[in-house]
C-alpha cells in the first residue's frame, strides 16, 4: 500500500536574527519576553566585530536566556567561538566556510549555511552535512533574489531533500509565503526590530503569518479536508 499520502511536515517555526550586537544589555533585558511571546526555535546572534574575549563574553551572556526559553543559540560566523561561548552552533556564509567549520562543530553542534547562490551549492551543502540551508539572505551588496525565486527554491528543496530549509523573510508577506512554500523555518530580523509597535508585536504577527501560510499549504495538499482518525 504505497499510495498513502506522505505524513504532513511539521509546522514551520521562527528563527530570530538579532540586530548587530554591540552593547547587549537592552536586548538581553527584552529577549525573555520576546521568546515567550512566539514559537521561536532558534536565535541567530549577530555580533559586532571586536576582540575575541569580548565576543565570547557576549555569547556567554546570550546562551542562558535563549536556551532556557527552549531555543537554540547560533552565532553568525565565528564557528571558532561557539564552544567557548556555550552556543549551540554557527551559521556559516557559504560552502567554503561550512567545510572549514564542520570539524569543530560536528557532531555536537549545529552547522547551518547560507550564501548558497546555486542549486549545486545547496545540494553540496546538504551532502557534506549542513544541518540546514538558508535561502534568500542579502549578499554583501545588499542584493537578494526576488521573493518568488526564494519561494521556488524553498519548494524545490522541501520536495527533494532531507535537511531543513530556512527562508530569509524581510516582511510579513514573505514570512507567510515562505511557510506556504515549504520552509521548515523562517528567519526574521530587521523588520521585527524596526517595527514602530516594538519587536514583540511584530514577532507575534510573524508567528501568525507563518502558521497561516502552513495551514494554507496543508489545506492545498489535502483538498478533501483530510481524514480524522
């Protein structure tokens, strides 16, 4: 009986990128309430470049509140600081950085990767052991693909490959559309922090947009309404 429908994929979850952290005090103060307000699976800590000791101290200050909330703390780049700061992993900017970081991160820590401009690079990242692939982040010049192209890439990956895929959303609409397209996680950042109502309201709204996108996708896959049982 091979004609059973595939099991539904789990609902996508939020991946929250911090602003670039220089003085962490204000962000540390508001983080617990933010993480309690929405279903955040992981936090991407973006650190201002400074000396290693200061950066490690900052990672150490973020790890407990993030982990206590049940989320994973990933450091943007700087795989060499992950273990010393007590973080859960690193997000790496491309295949070369991933290859270099894997020996120090595996098997205990998460190695995620972005900067994947081609399908070939994405597949290579999956083959060599990336724990997730990120699609849609801006490049060094601030350019990024059209939202439609990102959605198509997520759909392609979700259909064919095992490691989770993450969509980099710059708006609520993108958060919704990337969840609809098959993203396992939706990365939100700058538009959350820039919201005039404050990041908590924006994060709750992004969480709702993701759940709505997922619900629509699930309904589309089961047009008969699914069976209860």
